C-alpha cells in the first residue's frame, strides 16, 4: 500500500487509467502531471470530476454536495 506506483504510461496501476479516461486535466491531457490531482468518484464507482492540484477544499466540497 505504501510503495511507489506508476500513474501514467504502460506500467500504470490499473486504477489510474480508469480514473483518467475521459477526464482530461486543464491542459487537455489525461496524464497526471502532479501527485495532488484529485478525482470525485460516485457511489457506483463512476468518475464524476477531476480536480487540479490547485483546487481548494471549498471547490471540491461544492461538487461533493451536488452529488450527495
């Protein structure tokens, strides 16, 4: 659980391609550029939204409230 994993490329942990698919970052690229990228995932496992590392807790909280 605490070992380093890949999030981009052929060696990416299988979770990350799922999270990134169809959810590009602000630069239009699906790759994760920095490790504080966040994803909001719904109750059924669907990816609702991707947040950049600069997203504030308030921004994320607004989206969580919309989907609760």
